[in-house]
C-alpha cells in the first residue's frame, strides 16, 4: 500500500511546487516490533500479573542535503502523539501569529542563523495531530531565522513584531494562520486529499531545547 508523505518543517512551500519534502519518519507500521522484557512479574494476592514491557520500535531515517530530512510515513499513531493539554490564552500579533507561553525558559534566546534543537507537536485546528518529534524520539535540528522552516516557526521562536523571543527550556504554543504555514496549497497532498489541507490554521506545541 502506498504511503502519503507529510510536509517537512525544513522545507517551506514554494511558488512552483505544491509538494513539500517530508520530515523524518515516525515508527513505521510495516517494520517488525521487538518486545524486550525488562520488568519482573508483579504478584498481588498470590496472582501473578503480566509484566509491563517496553516497546522497542525500529525507525528508518534518511538524511538529505544539509538538515533536510525525508521519508516520513504519514500514518502517525494518535496514541503515540505527545501534546500539551494545558489551556492558556493566546496573544495575537499584527502578522496574525498567535502565541501562548506555557513555560517561560531559563536559558539564552536563539540568534538568527544559529543551529538549534526543538521538540514539537503539530496539529490541525480541529486538534488532529499530524506530526510529532516526540514520537520519533529526536528533536528537530535547524537554522532559525533563515527560511529553513515555515515563517511562523522563525517568528515564533526568534520573536519580533510583538512576539517575545523564546528562551531555552521554554514551551510555547503557536497558532499559525495559513500565510505563515503552508498557505493555499496545503501539504502532503496526494490523490485529491491532503494531510494539511489548503488554507489550514496550524497549532504547534514547541519546546525550545537550545542550540545544537
């Protein structure tokens, strides 16, 4: 069965193409899983329960030029997605970007052009999760402020135009209007359907880890 690719934050949409390079894949549903026993059985009232065992899933990653990552399997398991559930009030800026700080960082802020690391969960306005770096167990690494990511990310992390810069260790929710995301083309489109439909408002829970 053919897989559908998801847009990469490392490849903002271009005027000449409606497709976007996919980010690294989450755990593939077509690869074998290995259950590795690590916890002893627990005995309660002379009845032995089955041990709780960690799930070790093999991942495939392909590195492209620079920090462009490819081969994302779009069928992400919803139960694996990690998302912030704490409610907070958004501040809307002149650009249309809205932000809400859930945890104010304690470290230094990012500098334009700096290679940084950030974890994230990407959701549609409906709340449906379409991507999560937590699922892959590895934060996204990219150069901030130079167009490697969609516009809403650069502004949401670096700050400017009414948005304070994020500090390392901080957690912020960004609400991106279509023009700061994937616009009228959407992304991850195939066969008439798109993972990110055209003109989508996007929500990102971003954890700024710090410089890479």
